[in-house]
């Protein structure tokens, strides 16, 4: 069965999802299909789909059998699209990646910055063949660091979200086709863990005065967030941890339609934040900021449990 081999081959690097296509063929053989039927595996946008040849209905003219085949393909399409490639568990929240939250978090965590100190820091480099693919870069390999702030976005925190380090001596990489690629910049992003810790450690001599001010604001001048409870608000913008705009809010006319007091609004925001499943959250910005000493929790555990329950029911299928 050539087609079977080809379809299974399509799942070559797809971990636990490959087991499902093998199982599909066992079930197909159980209903008597042992020859090619013109079935192809491919992906449509992000979802896996089976596609039949146009003439499937002449190849298989037994209507009952054909319906059984359709039922099987649709069953396995669903299963394949909802199974985590790494652990084989059901993916609860969907999404474009074929990983459950736990495995996705594990995979993402590889990209964190680490060993941050006076010498430099380590990062994930997929080109490295060493077992953990970690590389270490020294501050003194750079001549300058530039902070990038996303001013356009409505989600802007007013704080740098990316740092471009300029190499003193550009790296020359040769790829497998022998093309030469000159790398002058090394970038780090707040989408990877320990970004803020890294920022605090950048030697002043790499930064211009303006960027030094950001660094010292991060160390000394952040405001308390009354939603997540961290000292994580820069210059009255969105919080760097929960990304909500919780600084010194007052009740506007529009808000008065929904809330009696500003505390009611804060309470709703706090509940929303605390009901998120933080166990598999990446990046966990919480780890990089101090807890606020002035945090007042406006909800009780029972209210939180009720909200979490309602949330999890929404996703149960
Ligand atoms: Zn998983
Ligand atoms: Zn916050």
C-alpha cells in the first residue's frame, strides 16, 4: 500500500500524532480496506486534513463502505488535530501548535536567558549541536546596546520590549550551501524569560543616557500594580506583568454603567488575572518583579474558585 506509507511518512517528525495515523490504518484494514483508495494527508492552514481523490466514489462504489471510510477519516482528523505531539494528551485549548499547554511551555522555556551576570548571559541556539544548545555571550563582545520600544501598539507598556546588541566584530556564518551571512546584531526579546533581569545587568557603557534611564527605572522606579500585585508599572503605562492598565484608575462615566465603585472594577480585574492558569504560563514575567507590599486583595477564594470553574467548563468538550 504505497499511499499508506506516504501518508504515514507525512507524520515523520510529528511525535505522538504519528501513532494516530498508524492506528487509523489499522482501523481502515479492519473494515476491509487494504488497497490504495486515493487518500492524501496534508495541512490546511494549521489543521491536518485528509483529502480524497475526485473519483473516490467510482473507486469504492459500495455506499455503506464509503460512509464508514468517511466516518473514520473524520474521526481521525479530529483526533490528530487535538493531540499533543510531545505527550499524546488531548489539547485542551486548541491553537495553532500541536502541543498541550504543558509541553508548549516546556518547549518555550528552552528560549530563556540564563546565567546572567557581570560577564554576560546564556541563550538558546538551535544551531548548536551540544545537548542543551546553550551558548554564552559576553558583554564585552558588544560595542553598543539599543532599546526598542513598541510605541505604536495599544498594548505598549512604554518600556523596551527588545534589545539589539551590536557586535564589536560581526559574526561570519557560513550556511550549508556556503552562503556567507554576516551577523552584526544580536537581539533579545521580552517574549523570552529573564529579559528584564538581563536588561538590569547590561553594563552602562553599552547604553546611551536615555537607555540608562530605562535601566535605572526598572531597578528603582516602578509603581505597584493593584491588579496582579507586583511592582511592575513603568511611567503609568500598562503593567509589565499582567499588561492591564491599572495605575490610579478612576471611575469614568462609561464605567459607571457597569461598576458602582472603582474597587468593583479592580476586583473584577484581579479576579480575571488570578483565574488564569499560571502553571504553564510562558513567559512568566512574575518571576522577574518584586511583589508589591501594598497589594490589597479585593476578592475571596470562593469567588475565585467559582470563576475558575466557569472558565474550565467553557473549554471542556
Ligand atoms: Zn503535551
Ligand atoms: Zn499588573
